[in-house]
């Protein structure tokens, strides 16, 4: 009998895994990496809020590159969220 891993679900299923990583990347590490390269997109505001929450643990990463990418992405996302806030 072969052992199979369950397929990724939700937002994790949309984020590709790095094929050359020595260890599997966490969803937050993959999100930080992918979102760092994002320049423009039209997505629902709740998705942006979820992305901020998803990468939040990477702000405490031991890896300075991961931490810097997470901080940059978080700042960009929060700026967009602030601009889209109702009442502006």
C-alpha cells in the first residue's frame, strides 16, 4: 500500500512550492516570496487581509531575507488595504 499526502487546499493550493528547496517551505514563506513579485492585481479586499495574516509569522523568521520580504509585502498590502478602506 502506498502512502499519499493529501492535496493542498484553500489558499495554499494556489501557491507553488519551490522545487529546489532543501526543506519544504511553509505557506507563509511561499506567500511572501510570491507576493513580493506582485505588482498589480485586482482581488477582493478580504483576500489581501488574509495574505497579511498568512505572512505575519514570517516577520519573526530567523532568515533575514525571508523577514525582509515579509516586511516589504506586508507594508505593500497594508497600504493597498488602507487606500481601499470604506470612507475614503
